[in-house]
């Protein structure tokens, strides 16, 4: 980091010695988030840097997501802060992943949902809340806050749709084949229910 007119090493920054860093974004009022190619994300305490509070201790904290394996296998290549709580992460071969500050994946955009190519070199947000993606073979865009979602057999869903319910942050769908739960962008069939399922209801207990 730059201190006055001199460059200084971030305490603990030697862990990046063999890493390729592809994005650094403001995380919140205290941290920057650093995206490495294949080792996921780290948080850097910028307040500690300014006041030199780290001393010999590291100002760097590993930031875990629910998609760490996917990001490691598909390589982080670009990043953009969409809002105070949401980040768009472009990958080398897995499209775009939206994550929040809790590390939870909230959306994926890839070839399975119509993206021209899964290599995302750059991301840009315009003044109408559209996300533009520079790809290996062209440019694509999507509305960031679109309320429309398409689920097909490529998403893992099978049968004739009967009902949709969101419960504890997860999406469940019933069909004439059974019950499905959305996990990491794909629908997985819930085992043990292999017949026509009509209607899901959320029942809350008073306990």
C-alpha cells in the first residue's frame, strides 16, 4: 500500500506472493475484499493500515463463501460492487456469480441460462442498473434487478410445475415427478418423494 510517497508491504501480505490477484473492491467501511485467481477471497483491514495498528499481525482475513469450490475450479477473473451488499464476480470459465457480504451465492449467470460464453473478462454497471459482461466471444448484458427468472431442465428441474415456495432462503418446487430444492444454482430432487406433488405450504409453529 502507498504511505506518503513510499510503498509498504501489507502486514501478512506475503501470502499473496504466489497468488494472482484479479480484483480488489471496497467491502464495507472497514475492509477491502481481494479476489485471487484460485484461492478465493480475503479481507484487508484498511483502517488498521491507515493507523498502523496491525504491527506484526496480519491485517488479512480469509473470506469464505458457499461457492469456494466453484470459484477455485473456475478461477476469479473480474469483480464489481453492485450495491452495498452485493458483488458480481466474473470467472474464467464459469460465468458470473453474485455473492453478498455474508458470502452467500444469490444468483448465477452462465451458458446454462443464456450467456454467450462462460469466460467473463470485465464487468460494467450502467446508469440503468444493467450489468454488461465482456466475454471471450462478444458482449452480453442483463438487468441486475430483474424479477424474471427462467428455470428449465438444464437447471435440474423435471416434470410439470405445480408450486413454488421459498423457505429459510431456499427455493422448493413441486412437479408431477416429485419435490426439488434449489442449491448452488441447480435443482436437486429431494429423495423419498417420487410422485405427483401438488402444493407446498409453509407452516409456522408457535413454539
